[in-house]
């Protein structure tokens, strides 16, 4: 069977001709080249929350391990969710002779289990994409990211390399993506499939016979390339399939009106106080209506540019220029910015916990991994990286613990969360960050 770049797979779909092109293949080159009311379990969701420049060790690390830990000064905003929160301290980020990419190595290690060789690049898929592969099937959006500081490049979700999946930079853009064209409110009685989606289903099925014939005539490299191509097409078709099914939801929510076009999204603390809860609310409603099961929210770049009006330095510059107070033993202005970062995280948890679902809340049926880039931003230290995890993963994750890492690799947290979320993984990470032992005391 002779193939060339113009070869098309053909079949019939809905009584009409279906035609599907091929990706570029080597053979085109020459020789040199918990239960709902309907009995189905409630879906479990995964969320990430990122803030830059870490926390102040003396103000955030509880002195007591286990379930009787105290809510320290910088954890105080999270007090309402103490019983739904796990705090991880003493986690190590071994770099394996790789350079410490300032404001990058820590965050990359936390969400990939790999110390990166280059700043700005991930050496594997990030944890949200690993999880989305398992829990994100059958929904409109495999994952959704938002940046409350207004920069679409402030995304820490990736399929690998420097390819970041862009964030929605404003509440209006997030609203439009989630609830704009193509959205049908599953809480309404007049829900019906979009006829445009019906007409597109399913090209892969229509060309099945041609596909089998083509695959038989390809070399190993081209077969692998075609498999990747068909997998990506199938993911699109799965999204279309999801749009043909009315989401089965338990939460009592209503879709809000679009946010104002005049809302400003930037690094000013007063704006972050308004934008972050709004984006968190939109993300929570998207999770509750099963538009997505993976939502990522960032409130800053790694070099956290948050600033309070009137402060000439801002957060990041303060970490390097503010002197350590000799009586306090820490940088007081930086400590205030740390506390404000936790207030933003609290705003995210508040929105998830406000939505009743089944016998609990959306937060109870979620996992939220809050991570940062630095343990001590003043010297770009990554050992002792703070990790906070909220939510019970529909009863599969025990909460209310302070886990003292004792220099365990930070990747143990990621492995534990994947286990709780049903990802089939026996080990995670590479080199010194490769781990096989989750925190079994947290797995229900």
C-alpha cells in the first residue's frame, strides 16, 4: 500500500463522507530523512495553588507533628480548614549536581519529581496533567488554569519542556472559557446536546478500516507517531462525547453573571484580594458542574511581584533587600507578604468549601496542592520547601496532619496524592527525587 502526504483516511459519518488527514510521517521522506443520587460515585477533583517566594520558616512550621499541631502565625488564615489540611515541612529538593535555577528548581521538583536542568522548562508532565489523564476523562476540559495576577504565562501546568498550558488572565476570560459559547447549564431543565457536536462524531470510528490498513504498512517509528496522533484526536472526540452527555451533578450551584470588563488583574495586593476569590469561585463552579476536574490557580510569578501600594520594593525585592530584624530574627515586611499569600490561599479554600455536595462539600471531594518555589527566598534556598494539601479526595486522603519530612524528597507528597487520586503509579520522580514510598499514614 503506497502512502504519500496527500493520502487521506476515508469513511462515512452520520451518512456523510468523513475525511481525515495524516500527520507528517517518516515514510513521506526519502532515505536520508462517594455516591450521587443516581448511584454513581461523585467525581474527585484535583487543584493546585501556586504562590511565589515561600514562607518564613520560624513563622509557619508547627513545632508539633501529627494531628495536634498548632496553627502558627502564617498558617492562621487557614484555621477554618485545619481539620481538612495537611501541612508538610522539612522536605528536601536534591538537585543532583544541576544548577539551582533561581525561583524555578523548587517549584519544578514539587510538581514533576525531577530537578530541572534548565530554568523555565519541565522535564516531564506536571502532576496536574498526570492526574488529569486519569480523572479528567469525559469532561469538557481536561484541565483549566487561571492567573489572578493577570499574566497568561503564569502557568505551572505543562505537558513537558517549555510548553506551558496558558492561564486565563482575567475573570472575564475565565468566565468566557468556562461558561461562554458551547456551555450548557446542567442545572437547567432544557439541556440538550449541541447539534454541531453530533455532526462531528466520530471521525476516528468512520475511518477505522483505512486506519488499520495504514498502520499495517508503517515502520515502528511511524506507528508510534500515528498512535500519538490518534490519541490526541481521540481526546478531542472524548471532549465532544462529554458535550453530548448531560453532566450528572450533585452540587446546588447557579451560574453567575459575567464579571465586569473593568476588573483589573495585576500584582497590587488590593486587586489580588478581589480577583483571587472571584477566579476561585468560577473555578469551583466549573468543578461542581463537571466542566473540568482539574483546576490550577496561581497568584504570582515565582519572582513574586505582589506589592502593597506605597511600598517601593514589593514582595520579591524585599526578600533580597530588607534586612533581617535582629530582635525578630526574620524580615518583617517579607513576613507580612507571606501572610497575605496564605490569605489568598484561604480565599481559594473558602470557595471550594462553600459548595455543598453529597454529604460534604466540594473541598471534601477534592485535593488542593499548594506549592511554592522557595524555602528561604533571601538566598534562593529550596530545602525545607513548604507544601500544603487540603481536601479529603472523597475519603481517600486523611487530613488534619502536620507531616515532618525529616529531609524526605519533596516528591513523596506528589506520589501520595497520585495514589489517593487513583493514578496507577508505583514510583515517581527521577534520580535522588525518585520515590517509591508514599505517606501511607495519610492514605485511607
